[in-house]
């Protein structure tokens, strides 16, 4: 972005010229949750630009929390660890209550990871910027996850969290349809993260994609290792 006063070059996300301090563009004070979430789905480039230059990254922790519910539930199901928690009600309650807290913590850790990796890629590094990008990139995975979670419980009951029998043998059409929706939402989230990287940290498509891959990959590896370790400890304590 070129300053119309002094002609100095500035990042697209700058609101004040780095040279003469002249005004460059409006800075949104706060974000509207529903308007911004919808914008991420239909006009991601423009919306992530607005998220990055916004003064406050409103609702980031809320998005992290609600994203944690389907994330924890899906992990318990993938590890077939429902028997370590209890029955259907206990497992669903744990995924809902603990998932919200775990989502906030893991979202902040993912933001910290994104922030550090952005600096390594010579991007415009700022923790608040990474917070907005990561939180709103999670919108598709959060929405789809919360939508299909009750469907999974109603369709498969406690078998969703165990392999006795595996839910795919109970209703294969429903099982694979729900799985396809989940993975589609995850891929959509990854695409939004790459778009947010490009719009928010001032790098090209290649670096934005690399940042997305490493952020998501390292977070997924750390999450999986943590869950396997914790469930292994819990299994060892079960008489």
C-alpha cells in the first residue's frame, strides 16, 4: 500500500504510514461475530483483511472453546476410548464441558505456534494478528462439528465412542457421510487458514500455504500425542 502523502510503501494491513504517520485506511474497532463468521465463508480474503486490521479480535476465545467440543469428541471416538470415560451421557458431558476449556487452551497454543512460525517465514508477526487468523479460520470445522455431534450421538449412541461394534457396521451410509462432512470441514478450515495467512501476514501464496501446513501439522501431532498419552495414563489406572 502506497502512502498518498509521502509515497512510502506500507503493508496492506497498515493503518498508519510507517514513514510520515499519515492515515492510510480505517481500522475496525470491533468485530461482529455472525457477520465476520459469514464473511469468512463467502468472502474470506476481504474478511480476513478486516479481521487483521481490527483493533480487537472479538470472540476469538469463544470460537476456540466451541471448536474444542467436536475436536475432543472426535478424538475420543477415533481412539475408541469411550469405555474409559463411562456411558454415553458421561462421555457426551465430558466432551462438551471439558472440550470447551480444552479448546480455549489448545487454540491459544495454536496461535502461539502460528505467531512464531510467521516470524520464521519473514511475515508480519503479531500475536493479536495470529489470534484473529487462527480463530476465524476454525469457523467451518466448528460449525460442522457442532452440527453433526448430536446426530452422531442419536444415530450411534455409545457405539460412536467405541468399537464394540464399530459404528460403521451399524449404519455405514450415515457413518461415512458424517465422516465426509467432518473431513470436508477440516479441509475448508485449512484453506481458510492459508487465505488468512496471505491476507494477514503479508506473504505470498507459497509461504502462506507452508505456514498453514506447519501450523496445522505440528498442532495435530502435538494434540494426538497428548491425547494418546493422557488416555494411556487413564487406561493404566482402570482396574
